[in-house]
C-alpha cells in the first residue's frame, strides 16, 4: 500500500544539512551535529532534516495545504539536533508554528552567511522563552516558548498585562518598578544574540533586581528594544502623547509616522503636516485626522498602532525588537482588531510581537500565531472570541 508521507530524498536531506552548516538551526542552540564517532574511522551524526509542514496529513503543524512534492522539498526542511527535532513536534507542534521554524532557518542562514564572510552576525535574534516561578494570578509557574507572533488570551486579573510589563522591563524598568504586585516575583527571560542569554528578574520584598551573566546589577544592557502600545483616552490626545508613549521626540515621531503608509500599508494611507501638526488620512474613514487635542480617540489608537509597527520594523534592522500590544479590543472596533491581527501576520518579519487580549483568535487568523490562555478566576465570565464579537456588532 503506497505511503502518503512526503519523505525527504537523500539529496534533499544533504542540502538541508549543508545550508545549515551541519549546525542545529535553533538560534539559541547552534550545536554541531556532525563529528567524530566511536572509532578512529567513524563519524557520528546527531542532526535531523525535520519537516516544517508535516510529512503526512495529521502530523505536527499540518501540511499547510502543500502538495506532497512541495512537502518533500528543501524549502520545507530545517536542520535541527535530535533534541530540538523532537521538541518542535511535541503536542502536535502547537508551540512551534511553521512561521517560527522558517524564521529560525532564515536567521540561522543569515548568521552563517555573515560568518562565512568573516563578519560578526548582526545583533538580531529572538526571545525564546519567559519562565515565571513566582508572581500573581496565572502568571505564576508559567513557561512560555515564544514565537514571532504570540497571543496571550484571558480574562481580567489573570496576569496578562503583568506579563507584558515583565517583558518590557529589561528595556524600560519603570514598567515594573513601584508595582505593589511584584513582591516575590521571580522570572527568567531567555534570548539569543546569537549566543544564548538569560536575564533573571527577582523582586524580594518588592525591590526589583536584575541578574545578568551571574551578576546582580541595578542596570543591565537591554537585550532587546521593547515597543509598548498601551494607553487610555486621557493619555492619547495628540501626536505629542503618541511620541511620549513610544519614547520618541516629537520630530522623530513625525518622521516615523511619515513612513507608515509605505512600510505598514494598513489603514494609514497618507500623512501630511499643517502648522507642525500631522494630518492623517485613514482608509475607508471620512475626512482627515488632525493629530491634536480634537482628534478622535479610536482613530488616534489606529495611528498609534501602525506607527508602532513601523518603528518596530526600523529598530529590528539594528537590534532585537519586541512589540507589545495591550488589549487593542478595549479601544478599537472588532473589525479593526481583526484587521490588525492580519496586518501583524503580514508585516512581522524581523521583530517579535506579543498581544494580550480578552479575545481568542478566529480560526482564519490563527495560522502562524502561538496562543497561550491564562485561566480565569472563579466568578469571571468567559471572554468571547473575535468572531462572536463581529456577529454581535453586525446584528
């Protein structure tokens, strides 16, 4: 009976291994997979040509609707050590979507290309894991393996926004300092640049302490740039407020905003200036938006989001970058939130994104996202999905 598995031919496996330099392609591993064997004439291999989309229907990450010959092609392969080849397929590969594996391979090959030319790789990598041993709500005792696109979903009082603060804190310590809930917090953030790194965050007696390279220090070089999208109706009134929230000068914010239509290709389709105030046209919405005290809050949030995406793109050219978005559905129409998830899937390439939300992803947006659910406390009603929100608003 013929098999429906799309196995790699010997020649394809060799090319996959050679393109990886016979090193594990997981960027914080890069372990050699070929070396001396037990005897003087023996060689040993601990590497695997792993499938990104499954070799057969029903396998980890699914087939991606690829025909058999495409699933057996070099483009569907990634070279990994045996340990990580097993890891990425655990639990049907849910924690390691195809887009993340493709990103691993791309970054690994970029590192090799630079190293072959005698050039140190650029300081671009991924945050691979955040592990919390002590903390409030559902944040405690959690370990999240992050991909490029991440959604943390759950109700209030489950630790979602606290996780966002935690991830922002190495670059912006004020997100944790002074918080009453950090007492007893203990966490680790792991990333690579391209070597594996670990930053320990501890808060005995509510006092924040960072430990890097086994040394406790009040100041640590930020392992990545954190861009945080969070605001209230009182804090986002003008372009000056948006500049402040993004940590930019007013002039630099205007320069970044001017590039949004070309870089993001979302709802912001034109940016001009009048009396040093940005004037923004939004696709499908009537009239221009003047970014001053008279601006609509919902529309300002759209400008805020798309400017943050453009800024993340720019920063990722020279440093590891993490875009953090806090509950966009609290400020935007569900259809715009839905479009945002599509936009992030299309525009995220060299930077990572983490969104915290009450809503789960609809099925047709889910591909490429890693999803984490923070459990609800007793007495908190179940949050609705984006699909049900659309249905409610459409009635």
